[in-house]
C-alpha cells in the first residue's frame, strides 16, 4: 500500500521539477529532466518522496487509532487474524493401559516448509482412551429399519477397569457426508445400545449424543473477555466449519455388565433412516481428534522506553533472515527498572490499575502483513521517572500464509509440549490465512455493528448484512463464494414475539422463522449445521431473560427443521 504513495510522490516530484525548470530557467537551470541525472539529487528526491508519502498515507488513514480503540473495546475479534487451521488425530505409540489426556494448547510441529517448522496448538482437550474402533457399518434389512453398528476393542486394559464416561468422535468423511451424518445422529436417533455379543445391553437415550462445538465453551482461538461469544462463534463457523463436526457419546458408565471378551459395540438405532443417509467407511468416525490452530507464544525484542518516543514497533526475531512470524495478539507487557517491576494492563480492560498500554496496528511499510506498535501513556497523578524502563512484551504469533503449503500428514513432528506417548498427523487440509481488516473496512464493520444494535432484526436484509460482517477477509477463492452463498440463501425472516409458561411462570421470547434456499448448501445436513449455528447466535444476542425458538424451512424442498426454545445455553424443554 505504501509503495503506491511513494511512487506517486516520486513521479510528482520529477514532473514538477521539470516543469519548474522549464518555466524558471534562470533560477533552476539544472533541475530539469534533460540534464544528466545526479545520484545525490536522486537520493534527495527519493528521501523527500518517502517522507511525503508517509504524510499522505497518514492523512488518508481516517482516524485509525480512534477506530481501533473502539473496535478493541467492542469487537476485538476483528483486530485479530484467522490463522491456518486443520484437524489432528492422535494414535498411541504402544499399549497405553489407561487414558492419556492431551490438554488444549498442546503444541505440535510440521515438517519444514521454506526452512521453517510451523507450530500448531490443539484447540480442544483430547482424552485418548485405550479403545480402538474396529469396524463401522450399517446393520439390518431395509433402509428405513437399519441401525449403525460400531464395534470396538480394548487395548491393554480390562473392560471393567475402563472408567471413561464419554467418547468423542470426529465425523471424518467429506464435509457433505459428515453434515448428513451429523443431522442423522442429532435428529433421528431413537436410542443407543451398548453391550457385548453375549452379555446384557445398556440403552441410552438420544440426549446422550452431544455436539460440543456448538456450546461456545470450546473456542478455536483465544479472545479477550469483552469479545461477544455469539459473534466469535459465527466467525469461527465461517472460518472453519469442521470445528462443529464433533459429537460426544455420553453416559458410558451406565454400561456395567461388560464381561471379559475385550470387545464391545455401540448400536445407533434410528426412528427412521432417510434415503439420504450417508454411506459409512473407514474414517467416517474418528477417535482421538481435535482442531488445531497455527498459534504459538514468543517474546518480542526488549524495548527501551522513556516517554521520549510516542510509540515503539513490536519486533520479532527473524528466521533465516526472513520475518516469518506475525503477531496475533499481545499477551502481556511488563516494565523493568532498577527498583521495581510494572505490570501494564491493556487499555479498555476496565481494570482498577492505572498502568495501561495501547496497541496500534498498521500495514507494514516494508513487507506483506501488519506491524504492531506499542504506546504507553503517562499515568495520571504519578510523576514520570527519568529512569528508562525495559519493556518485556509477550505475544501470541502465527506463521501467516506459510502453513498453506503443508499437505495431509505434514503436521507430525514433536514440539516442546507435544505428548511423548502419542503419534499424530493432520487429517484435513490446511485452511487459508485471513489477515485482519484494519483499513476503511474496519470502520464499516464497527459502524454497521453499532447501527445493528439499535435496530430490531425484522427482515432478511438486516440478517444477511449482520452475518456478512462475520465473514473473514476475502481472498477471491471458491471457499469465499461458498460462504457468501450460505448467507445469500436467506430469503425470508419472520420474528414473532410470544410468551410461554415454564414451571408455571410466564417467559417472554421470540419465535424466529427463517426460509432459506437449500441449493445454497451441500445438502440438508449443511442447512442443519447453519441453522444450529444461527440457533446459538440468536440465543446469545437476544435480550436478557428472553428465549428464542428457531425454525428453518427449505424453500425448494419444503423440509423444515426446528430447534427447541432456549434462554442462552439453557433449553426450556
């Protein structure tokens, strides 16, 4: 961006110099372009063009500090990039003899790409249980009466010693098949049977199947406390919808008569099996999987701070002479003097402390990406010290676009906090990196959000506009077009205010009826996932102590999907 300002100013200087020399030959005979170029003069012109280009860019910025501070207070997710993401599967290196828990935030590394091993961290906690999925198949006669049978075996542990109460599966087929299976498991299951071939069977109810990604307490990315969970979840849906293709089977401890065969089965019995039910194969249900995100922590170069400079650029270490890391967010800032340590808080954190810092983001002048600048204002009521401070800045980083060149299985090397007893590999392609929007687009998003907060959501145009604000920064890819089509599918929206009696008490709320074009989704399962995200979105953005009840209808097929009324995350029924 700055190159444009520089080139325009340099061309303008040369053109004006020639015109001025032509009109004033007596006072500027050597300024014209017809004279042999002088390197010293060229250097002066380039320096002036550089400075005036910076000034022009600054004048065209349209108050970026004010807009960024406002966004940091209200919508901080927009000031952060969307790093590359994927799905990682763990496998034991040997017999475990018990569960191994990998906490969220564990780091794994990729093979070297352009000489750099990129670092990813796990987004969900994973419990690697000593069980193996041996087979998965449809069982039974005609289509409508079939059940889905999953057969497991224990590895290095007695069945009665296994203490897990849940199993988490990733729906690992193509996105189209996975969303079909998600809809089938969430809406068509009559009961779940757990047992062995020669022992009693334990029956679980349909509510034993849970979709953990929909509840908002398993975010892909770290967010400040003032980030709205509903907007963050919608943003993550558009960035990496595979996050929501996880299901938990709960209540396994109810199965007590386990025998000693070393094997067991889980049978999903359905009310009916629709004709669109997906085929199943190896990889349809995946154990021991989690989303991963290209994030890692690093220390920036120390900054000598004495209030003589308004702001300081946060600089990271280069690798191989190249700057490969990009800042995701500033985690902490500490100042050190000979006599004390000062812990600075981010501006807008509403902390009682008075020592704060500001972070300002600008397009980089010398490379692709953005630069982060740290500013620390004077503390009101405290005399400034003449002794300079050394600022220690801890940041979360991403490798930007670099991981996009990785392939399936390339994220398989150990990092500092990788589990020692497990192998791992990525089983999904790497998503594209999305830079934050900090130009006039940020101003538009902030103003649009503020406007939406004062208007009642009464029509499809308003909803489409609100959802469009959550789209990642587009790069003109097929994925961007697919995401836009999901929003464009919304044809009609009707919101009816109503009242329901819950435990004898009246509760105010809204029935939200949505009509969408089904051909804008991969299938009905894709529409179901979109509706599930909207259900959480409406519940998270409605007025306090009011419920929402969502209904989505496909305008082409006439099929309808309903979600029970809920207040926040709490279902009323």
